[in-house]
């Protein structure tokens, strides 16, 4: 196996296994130190991973196996749990759920952490995050009379006893309280635990880009819960890897979805963050999907740069922004980070057996390298 | 007190008190027999009303008082719980939540009942309706691998211990299982129990219109959870009633929201149902609001006319529709039914005392009649 | 005839006839000195009114009668013709045209004057404004390589030989070059010349509101090209005037459209300007429409407060804004100004005969006052 | 040079030069006989190409050189000029113009031909198509009182004297009257004459896919006016061709736009056509763009399958549709056809010199083949 020399968090996962660029997959642009959404200052990520029970034929609803979890992303850190940020949202294909988006479209902001889980865990996750927020000390003093939390999902019913509703209140709170900065785990973790991507094992992935504008350095990071795509569609940096690795495919038509969260410390207006969110779809497209009907492809972008003033009129608040004619590096960073985050999810995920004995195989690293090498698309160290 | 002769469900509430047209408020158009969303064949409504504890100063989160509830609306009756329908959605002001709308915008349909509750009860309600749906007999045979239920909210924190999260799983199921056709209660019931409208007691209201197109009779009904508006804004059939009834007002700026559900048996394409949903805002406007920033004004419209074919290609399914040049009666019915439903909510609601001893007074019927009479805007029987 | 004492531009038109509040129609809020969109500093309006030929039976396409025109609105005055501003757009009902809106939705800005004309004059008007802009001195030095002008329309085919395409390049340039501040004419002028509203003669109208926020005074003005509504729908301050004045009605179903332009000097983010634009629909609703299918109801809002920086990154530009929780006075001003502008259009317009001898009568002032008085809704001086 | 054997219209252009698949560029899916939008029965295309004057330094506005034109696409053939169709629209990035889209979003239909031209030619093109439509025999008998034509643009100012406004009324009519079925020219023709794509010469391109659903064969064709992208972004079937062909690049930041028109004979609801339009962006993404701010990426999709009934209520009209769960082949065809159409535009376009002597080189066919071959991505015959 070929890896780049001197492993770093950018190339090597928290489990010591290589990430996409650790395998030599070539990318454009410069990533941040962690190559993670946590490269954006303040962003913290917490997981609760639920794996329980044998996966074998004859599964019964409510009895497992459990292959699911919860991911919590705090835009401004767990220490400022309400942490309002400017935001934008875009649904490439709306066969999915992300709560809280009516106000993001209207007001260009949201409050609190972003939660990712399975489709039927949305309700309990929403309930639990509200409970957690209103019960923390100091909530009374806040200006927010009501909370419209952002909870998004992809469907893990292929591997998980999703109708057993195994995500509980305590699991959500555990994810919230586990949030931290630094390197973040990928693959079968958090909300991504039981996900399937291009008929390989999918899950959680992240990546980042660093870019300069006007003499300042900014970061942009993406986190995906990747659960979409048919095998023949998969391309890795343009190479039709899926068609060349047809074994252990699962379906005749696409199942699943992708949730993409993009964070940046670049100052942007809400309309600009909508544009960033929309561009997440270009990163998704680079991995080969033709956008199946059942895929809930919903994208959120937020900026930690500007304070959001909701109530004070004197002095009049103002919001800094990157002028539109200078914004292309933000867009390029988005597309590149999203593409790499999806590939990181595929490369980090490990083979899993679950509901009714269904087995979903991991993308084989060596075979991937071999195919890329055969197409002169592998960075050899 | 002046009422129209021969009370009927259209003019008299289930509690025997007069509805808006029972008081002589003049309306355009013909209502259905019940003047209710249940005039649309198949539509059934169930409530769970939660009122518990004294409302007095010094309320503590988690200890009540409880002034909340859940409303369940089944488009095709409780007997067909998944009952997929064609639908459209419109957010006049997105400071609120309605789940399930990404797919309504994308696919033009939704599955299952529509649930209305308080803002912080959205999560538990979502959780419970998913649980109820996946556990009923026959779910395995359904084609829906995942559920994206429609759960909407308005905020009852003025009267209810909303942060105490008093809506439980059993309450949601009780509302679902209470659903039936026929006359429906209004005012302090179901999800509308603790709501406030134009600084009077608000809540649940409904109304309907009957119209003919191409020789066929159709019905359109609206149900609102009315929790919006400042007192000085309130107009009743154009008369500035709020300015003439300034007593017991509550706020210096608007709180609250309105959820509007429009049902019809007229056959309409999803793009046309979006148009119907948008016109709900004209009905809302007639009651005087200038559209405050904090009001989550989210509108759903669905048609029970056409079957929604999702999977079978042979024979090719088709969808009947009202041609656009003939659709104005549907739009007029929407505006009129929504306006009347809001007034019905105001007129049915009764004075309530709740959180921290807050008292919200009902709209006085006699004074309303007096004001309308003084402006030559009262139907005298 | 009852008028308020001491006529001013706010109550009396440029032709010396009373405007809505000059007739005693009651309104909420305080208007600006001119009660016009030109109360917003920098906003200038120019007209080119085209009336030619007798209106009699047997009209032939291309031979007139001509009953049309062009309206030009400069957000930052004619002296700064490119005058980029922050903006938002909302289409309540999209059966109409407003060019330039793709970028308004995307970038939150537009460049140049706003032009209003008839439906089939959109092309020539677009052509002419591009020509005028690129040929003025100094254009080479501008940063805008391409222009996406805002040109909107309503249909005057009831009175005008619209298919004769009588708006020429010179007419558009005449409107542009006539732009000025100060009191503006209403009724049968500019793009509104041949319009019909609630089956009375309609056309151009304007109004404004003045409000204080954080100790500063701001203005918001609306200009409408009113060409919508059926007679029985018309309400004036809530009174069903249209049903009480059924004579000389024209149609069995709605024709026409309304374009609304809202200008303000309050500092607002583009997402907030979208909200302002959407609220124009509440003002429209107050005049009674139920939103007919054929009405192109497209609303534009712009703010002159902030410079729009498109290209310079150092120093980072920033945009002041009214915090969302303080924005309700802006929304109220919008609703009120739009409602009053529509009524001003109806009250200023004069009876016109045109295409094929069609005669459209003006709203009778005395009869309007009489009806409002009978409903205790007239301000008597 | 390697070409596939037995040239056909699918592989060889009307000028006898190879198209993308004629060069051996590998594609998924089956194309129609012509590999063109005209594979969709009824669709006809006409061009007016304007090339005049030497391109040399010192160009003066109004004096040329002229490098522009007009493209006309009739959904139902020139013989039925109003030819109303069901449609959907999606703006990936709205820095451009497509008129007529307010009604497409609202009503899900449009009337008449689709016109493509340069940015400053939109007005004259709109004017001319209205004139042409209202003057043809039989217009009086039509139900359409007003026309909202679809006119879209990309900016050819790099090569064309765009501010000279050289598109005249007669040019538009010439394009309309040239429309026909059969093989269509690509590259420097019609509205695409002066366009630039990935800093190579761009322009007009087309491609199609054929697919079976429910035992029936359907066609879907795309036509693009390709004028977008920076050189380093260009990927051809995943290979970073642009980075490997850096010569003769033009810019430090993206200029330009892409208009995509997708036609199909598959029966689809308007909401489904919006979904098809949105997926055009995935095809665009495959060619490497990261979605620059200045690119007006506006996509239109229409179906010729169903008649659009606007006025007749008896019998109630109905619209056949592909069920959502069966629609993925339509989406795949869209992505594939759009990608191939863009590559066809690049491959057909020839080196051009224009405004101020600016020279834009064509993509070198042999070098492209060489690069693809080196990456094992060339079909060798």
C-alpha cells in the first residue's frame, strides 16, 4: 500500500488508517492542518455511536441489530450552546429531512448545534436537543423564547433496525457532551454508523480547505453523512471506480441520501451562504451520482465570522462580507472539501453486517489505488 | 346577542356557542355543511388537549401549568394512515417549523397525518407518529422505507410551561386515535390549546367553502392554529376591531405564528397546490397582520382527489387537474376559508390563565357585534 | 366633496386633484412629506406617457389607439445611472415578467434603473435601457461587463394596441431622461397609462411611510403599476366598495397584474429585503384580491442605505442592518404604503376609452366617500 | 487521429468533423440517432450566425467586430409556434438572464420558442419574437392575450462588440424561420457564436440519450450555450485536461455563463421537470467547474409529452407522469446528455479572433485524445 510520507491528521485517520490523501488520491487546493471541519476555529464535533446485536437473518423490529448513532456539530463550540450563526441552506433533492430550515431561508441564521442521525431518529433527537438546551444553566437569560433546532438525517434501514427507534434521549445528550475540537473520527461513527454509499459501506467524512483572501487566511470545512449512490456511478477523481469494482453491490436502484454541513470562518452574507450551500452539490456530483429520486441531498452552510445581532438597534450592527467578485475561492474550497469528505467517508468506513444479516463491504483501499494507478491518477510518494 | 336563525354546525360550535357567522360576521361564498376542513371527504381530525395545573406567579419549568396539546389531521382518514396525497407548501414567514416540507417541495406529496403542536413538542410528536405508523399492522407491506412526517408548531410559551415538554408519546397517539370526521371543536383544543391571537386568546379554527367547476361540486377546507398578531392590527371583515378593543393587550411586539392547513377534493397538480398554499396568506392578511418577523407563517395545501402513484409504471399513471384559467374559484375559496377559520378560532377560544399567572382574554362576542354593527358590517338575522 | 384641510403633496396630486388621504380615506402610520417613493432620498422617477388615436370599434393591430408608456425609477438618482443597490424580490403570482431577478435572488443586488411598461414592450425597453447605459460617458470605466436590467410589465391590451408594439427606443430614453425627485404624477401616466384595476381605471400610484428606529428616521416608499382585480373583490380600508359599485364592470374573470417597487433608506440585508418584498403582498391583499391565476404579482424591494461592494477586498466591506427583532416597523410601513399606493392609483386614474372602443371608468370619488361614510370609515375634516 | 468507425450524426458534426464520441471520448448510456436535442420528436432548432469585421486592436463600440447570433428552439416545431409545453426551471447561479421563468415556476408551462443570444441582445430578441408571434396568421384566435417568451443569454463580450448591439429584429426572425429537425450544427453557431468555455473557444453543443421505461422508448436531449469555466478546472470524463493544456489561457477569474435547455418526450409533471432542470447542474459539474460567481447557470427543462390544457374544464384534463420511484433513468439521461453536450460544444468550436484582437483557441482534438489515452480513458476503435 502506497501512502504519502509523514502521516498527519490530514492524511491519517484517528484510527491510524489512511484517509483519502493518505492513499494517494490526488486533490486540488490546500487543506487545513486537520483536513477536517474542526479546522474552522470554534467548530466542535461529538459522536454517539450505537452498535449492538448480531446481524443475522430473521431480524425483528425493536430487537436490533442496532447500527446507528448521533453526530453533533457546534458552530461556536459546546461552551456557547446557542451560538447563533449566519447560515444558508440548499436542497438539491428534498427526499429527506433537515429541520430548522424555514428560518434559515427567512432569517439567514440558526441557533444551537447541528444534529445528524437516522431518519426515524429525527424526532427523538429534536426532542432531546431542545431539552438539553432549555435545561442548561442560564437559559432563562437568553433572548430565544423558542428553539428551532437543526436536525438532519439519512436512512440506515439497510443495516440498522431503524423502525426499532433505538436512538434515545441519553444518546443525543451523549453526542452533545462529547463534542470537541481536534481530529475527528470518520466512517462508522455517530449518525453515519449504519450508512451505505455507492453500495460500499459509507458514513461520516470530513475535509477542509485553507485559502487566502485579501491577505487573510480563512478555513472552510465540510462534514458529510454519506449514504447515497449506486455502485456503477462511483467515480473517484474522475475514474469510474464503481464500474471497475462491481462486486458485492446491493441494489438495482439508489437508496439513501447525503447531508452536507459546510462551515467557514470567512465572513459572508446569508445570500452568499446559500450560494456556498448550493455548491456543495458540485462536490457531490464529482463522485459520480446522477441524483437519484430517493436521495435526500440537503446542504447547510454557516459562517462563524460575524456575530448575529437580533435585538440591539443602537449602535446599528453590521456584517462584513467577501465581495461577490472575490468569492470564487470560497466556492472552490466548498466543492473540493465536499468531494474529499465523501471520499474520506468511503475510505474510513469498514465492512458491517446488520439488519437481516445484510453485509455491506468497505471500499478496498489497495484495489482503489491499483485502479487510480492504472489511470495515472494516483499520487505516489 | 344577535345570531342567525336555525343554528347549524356551520354557525354553531360543538360546544353550542356561536361561530363567526353565527354572530353575524358577514362572509363571501358558500361554506360546506360543517363549515370545516372535514367537509372535504376523507379528512378526519383528532385532538389531545392537555390542561393541567393552576396558572399563578412563580411558575417553575417542568411543573406546569400545562396548556398545550396535539392536533392530528388525516387527509384520507385514519383507516388509511399512510394516505399519500399531492401537496404544496408555502412559507410566508419562516420563523417556525413544519417538518416534511423538503419532499413536499421536491416530490409534491406527503404521507401520513399532519400533526400540530407546540414548538418544543415537535420532536416528541415526530417521534411518536413515526412509532405509531411503523407499528401498525401491515406496515411491512408498504413501499415506504422511510417516513418524513409533517409536524408543525406554534409557540404557546405565554400560557404553557413549554420548556417543561409536557407533550408525551401517549398524547400524540391519543390525538391520532381520536381522529374522526364530522363537526370539529375549535378554540382551546388540541395543538391550539394555549395559543394567543392578536393578543386575544387564540387557538384552533376551521372553515370551508363549496364551489362548482365544470358542473361538479368541490370542497375546500382550512384549519388554522392561530397564534399571531398584535392587537392594534386586528381587523374583522375590514373593521379595525383591535384598535377599538385595546383592553387587556399583552405585548409591545408580535409573538407567535400561524400554521394553516388547506384541504380540497379538487384535482390539482403539485405546482397548483403550491399556489393554493401561497394564497392562504391573503386570508391571513385580511385579519390585519403586517407580517411580524417572529411569526412562523407556514401553509400546507393538499388534494385528496388524485391517487399518488410512486412505483408502478404500467399503465402510466395520470393526474387530473383544474386548468389554470379555471382555477380562480379554488383560490377565492382558499382566501375566504382561511380568513373565516382565523375568526372562528378567535371567537371559539375562551379566556385562559397560565404560565406565571398570565391571563389572556377571549374576544368579547357582544362587543365585536356592536363594533361591526356600528360600521354596518353585521348581518342581522 | 370632503377633503382634509391644507392640501399638501401627500394629499393632493400633481394635477391638483385629491389623493386617497385627501378624500378622507383613513390610513395608519405617518407618511413622508410627499407621500411618495421619492421621499426616499435619491429615488427619482421619470415617465413617458403615450396616448394617441381615437378608441373606437374596429381597431387594427399596429394602428392604435396607443394607451401605454414607460416608467423609470432610479434608486440612486439619474446622475448615478448604474447605482447598484441591495435588493430582494418576491413573486406572489408569477404570471408576469420582471427581468433581472435571477441575480437579485442570487447576489442580492441590481444595477441601473427599474423600468415598468406594458407586457409586449419589455423587449424594446430592455434593449433601450442597455443602449442608453452603455453609451453614456464613462461606461468603459465601470466594472460591469454585462448588464441585467430590471424591466417589469403589466398588460394594457384592454385599452392599448399592445400588439402594435408602440413603445420605441426613444420613448424609453425619454422616460429615463425625465427622471427627477419631488412629487410624482399618478394614474394614467408612464407604464401605468393604460392599466385597469378592479375593473376601474388603474395605473400608477405611490405612497410612503416614515418611521423611527433607534432614534433615526427612515423612509419607505412604494410605487405600483396596478392592473389587477375583479370589481366584486375591491375593498377600501376593509369596506366592500366594489360590491357596492357594480356599474361598468368589465369581466367575468380577472385580467391583469400588479408590479410593486418598494424603496427604503433603512439598512437591510438582502434576505431582509426579500422579506420586505414578500410583505408587499399583504398590502395588495388589503385591497381585496383573492389572487387570480392570470395576475403577475411581482414585487421588488431595494435599500439605498448601504454601498454595494463587488470587487474590493481590502478593507473588507460591511453592511449595516436592522436586527430582525427590530424590523417590524419596516414591514408595517411596507404593507401600509403598498395599500395606500394602490388606492392612490385608483383615485388618480381617469376614465379612458381605447382599443376597440373599450371604455374603462374611473372610481367615482364622491361615491367612494359616501360608502366609506356610511360605514364610519371616512376621515371628515 | 483516432475515430470510431462508421461516422454517423451521433459522432460526426454537420461540418464533417468529429464530435466528442467521434474522437473516442467515452460516455455512459445510449444516445439517440442524432445525438441531439432534435432526437426528441417535434423539437426543431434554427440559427442565425453573425460574423462580420476583422478582430484587431483598437475596437470601437458599434463598429464591430461582430461575433454573435441567435438560436431558436421550438419545442413542438415551427408549425405550431405557440406550442405550449410543461416545463421546469432551475438557476444554479443566477448571474444571467432567462425571461419567462416567473410563469414557468408558477404555472409549470411556457409558450413559444426558446431563444438564446448574447446578454445585451436579450431585449431585441424578446421584442422580435413577440412581434413575430403576434403577426403570424391566426394569432387572434389564440387564447394567449399576452406573451411571456423565454429568452436567455450568455455574454460574448470577449470576442464580440456586445455593446454595439448587433442583433437586430431581422436576425431573430431569421433564426426562427431557419428552425428544422435533423442534425444540428455545433460550435460557433447561433447564440453560441462568440462564446468561450474553460478559456477555449466554446459555443453551442447538443447531445441526447435514449432510455426505456415501462416498455416504451423515450428520448431526452440537451442543448447548451457554453460560455463558462476557467482552464484549470476543465475535466473531460474525469481527467484534468485543463491543467494539462495550460496554453493560451485568458483569465485569472471566471467569466461567462451556461444556458442549458433539456427536452424530453417522457411525460413528467412540472415539479418533476424542475427536478430534471436541477440535475443539469450535475452534468455541468462533471466538466470541472466550481461554480464561479459570475456565471449565469440557468437551466430549463420541458416535456413534449402532454398537452397543456389551460382553459377547458369539461372533460377534466389529466397529465400522465413517470412515477417518482421510476424516474432515475430520466435523471441519468439528463446528467449524461448535458455533460456530452458541453464537450461537443468545446470540440466543435473553432479558433476565433474578435474584439480588440482577442484570440480564443479551439480545444486541440489530437492533444485531447493523447491525454485521455495516457489516462486509459479513450475509446480506441
